[in-house]
């Protein structure tokens, strides 16, 4: 990386503090408008932690895309394309999309079997008691801690590289503005922030992509980029790629990475309370659709970052005046940063700084509200004050948000101090989270999951994964160090051990002694709403469209068409089956039908084929822009018009 930052240090502080406080002020204004001119108050627990379970498809899609677009997404997808070629960004996108899409299936079961839940450990307590509750709570906190550190490490590296700002100052100051608006507005404020940030983020990403493939004097077309990548393969071929080319899917390292990123993605989505919060917050009739569309839209972001920025960085490396990137620079995700700065100068540096900052604030806001919900509901309310009122829960959540801002900054600083980079944490994520995939998902899907299976699968699987990870590092690397633990094969062993052991323990013990759980226990669980009462506060969550209501006379598995919240169980069961089928089709297309023939055949992309590949990337980006930017506005147009009229005094 260049030793002279392209931007002055003051720009770093201006963005981190100035923009952070600006968004905090903007979200406070929005929260005030919401309180004064809408039917929802951010001062109630149901609204603060679950957005009153009433969000529409478009806003949930924006929230999913934004919360899954970390600095890791932008930087690591580019890094993988820089290292592996065209397959890197594709496989990174597949790894995240599949997990969000499968959550569309799980979300239907969440609404059917635990619509009143606020967190996934709450359901574990009802099903498995204290042991299951603490096991799932541990998985959730570990996941949120590592994800928060990941988000901050990536952002800190970019801010420091572009402005020379002190790394530790960046790691502690970035969460400040985020914590202010999250603590004030709650979950709905994070959704509105997500939509705003993602709109700008997609605009910047489109700008970068058009620069690389259309307007740049240095590259300016897919053909020119392909030619430079061919030169790069001659001087620095990819080990394990067909003929060392960057323009092929036939890659041994790419195949290993594909498995790793899929396992890691499953672990993150399942253990991260942020995704459960969005499933709970959405309207029951649109939950599954929102998650599927969110995953589909999100695919475009790592695909575009990898194809445009990662490949550009590798291609530009053939030019004599392009800065030399060290192994640590690449692992820290700085290949994309250097490519943008080289192509656009200071303007590119400013846009990259803004891009990463927006992704960080959106993703970190989701982690803050998710973690504060775990602490306030599953620790404070469950173990210290069971009779806590709605107002007390909101107050506790706000304190925990501030605590998490400090804690995540401190944890990221510790990682930075010992030399742990963004790339290292990416490989560690699957080791630490994938054991929870089967136990947590099956808690909502399978009535026979037992307490022993849930606890042994989640905690026992995590312990087995850590032992395998460390033992493999010692056996293959000769010693246990930061470098050996991040080796691709060693981290692959830890990832595989986590998900396999978690699955075998949870299903095996449950088949041995099935639980035969009664779902009515979770359907009737207590929920805290506006005044602390339970049943009365969820009357609105059963609202469904007329088509769903028309099917109310047919029986379902529990013998009643609607549960205690008025939800149409038959319609939700139908949604579960439909999106299960759609998920299978999507999985086959993006995981097998497209990449496997390309990887199995000894084929290097021609210039024309690569141009078509780039065209698909642009089409996907434009579709994502519609889903994230315009769909929320279209769906909420009546509410926006009503609030605008009230603001202008016309109603």
C-alpha cells in the first residue's frame, strides 16, 4: 500500500465523526416524526426491538441487504477475486445468498411456531430450559462479537490507509454516531438508515463499475481488463487455476473457498440475532418473500466488488506505477482501495471512504440492536428482572447499545494489536459459528429436537471445531500461530468440523430420544408490547391479506387454521413449501448449474464471454437498486404522503 495516504487525516475524522453525527441527527429527526405523526412509538419495547412486527417487504429487503453488506463484503469479495480470479467474487456471493435465501424458508416457520418471540434464545428456553437458553445465547453473543470486530477492522484499515487516521481512534470513534441513532430510534430507525445508506452505497458501486468498464482511460472496457488479466497470469499465475489464469472457474483454491464461504455464511446467518430480528419484525404475510428478495439483491454487491474492483486491482498490478501490495495489505482488504484510488485519484479515495463508512454504519447498527436485544431480553429480563416493563426494557436496551459500542471497539483494537486482520477473522468465523446451524435452525423446524441434541450440537460442536482447527494447525503447519491458523486447508478443517459435528450431535441425540415438542407452547409465549402486557400487544401481527383470509376453513397440522395471534397457519405452511422449492431451484442454479460446468471444463473465458459475464453483473446491480431503493418507496407511498400532509399541516 502507498506510504502516503491520498487524503489528509482531517478527512478521516470528518467522515467518522461528522457523518456519523449527521446520520445520528437525521435518524433522531425521523424517530421524532415517527413518534408524532405515525402510529408507532420507538419508546415501546415491541417497536424498539421488533418494529411492532409490521414492516413491509421493501424495507425488510433493504435491511437485509444493508446488514449483510459489511466492510468484509466489500473488501473480502474483492480480495478473493484478486487472489483467485473471476470465481472469487462469484463464490463469495453464493456463500452469502444461499444462507439468506434459506432463511426465507425458516422465517415462515418462525411466524408459524414462534411469532411472539423477540430473540431465538427465548424459544430455546421454552423448548430446552436454562441449558438450551444459555447455549444458544452464547452462540449468539460469540457471533455478534466476531462480526462487530470484523466490521470495525475492515473499516479501520480503510480509513487509516486513505487518511492516515490513527487506527485505534477509528476503531473506537466509528461506533459513536451509530450508537446514538440506534439507541434513540431502535430497530425501525436501523431499517430506515439501512435503506438510506444502501441507496448511496449502490450508487457508488455503480459509479466504480462504470468507471472500470466504460469510462476509465486505463481500463475502460471488459476487453482491456481481460487483456491485462492475461498479462497478470503470465507474471503471477494463480496456483491451482487452469493454466494459472484469472479468467477461469477451474480453480482448486476456488472450490475449497466455495465450501468454506457457504459453511461460514450458514453459521453467521443462523447465529446472528440481527437476522432473527428482521424475520420477527416483518409482516407475517411478507417475511419469506422479503428474505428471498433480500438474498437475491445482495448477491449483486460482492459479485460487483469482486468483478470490478478485485480484478481491476490484479490487472493494474501489471503496470509499473501501481503500488506494490504486501500480503498483509491484501489480507486487510486493501486491494480494492488501491485500485479505486489509482483509477479515480482523490475522488475515488473519498468515494471509497464513504462507501465503506456507509456499509459499516448500517451493518454495525444491526449488530448493536441485535446484541442489545439479547442482553436486555435474555439476560436482564430473564435472569435479573422477569417483571420488567416495556419502558425498562427500552432503557436497558439503550444502555447495552452504548456498552456494545465500547466493547466492539475494544475487541477490534485487541485483534489489531496482535496482528489479526480481516481475512484471518473471515476464516475463523465459520469455526466459531457453524456448529449452531443445525441446532438453532431445527429449533424452529423440527419438533423432535431434544435438549441434549440442542446443547451438545451447539456447544459441543463448537468445542470439537476449535480442537480440530488447532490440532490441524499443529499437524500441518508444525506450530500454532496466527499465520498457520489462517491457512486455507487448516481453516477448512475447522469449518467442516463445526458444521458436521453440530449436525451429527443435534440430529443423532434427538433421533435417539425425540422430544415430540408441542408448538403451542412457543405460540403462546409472552411478548412485551406497549404497556408490558402479553396477548393484547400482538393483535396487529396477525394481519394478512384477503387471499390468506379466504382459506380460513381448512384444517392444518395443529387442528386449527389460525393460532392465538390470528395468523393463517395454512397460508404460512404453503409459503414454507413454496419458498423451500424456490430455494432448491436457486441453489441448483447458482451453486451447480452455472459454476460447475465452467469449473469442470478446461475453459478460459474469451473476451466476448467475459463481456457477457460483466453484463450479467450490471443487470444484477440494477435489479438490486430497484428492490432496495424504489420498492420501499412504492410500498410506503401512502404512509409517506399521509405523514407529509401532516407535517405541512394539511391533515
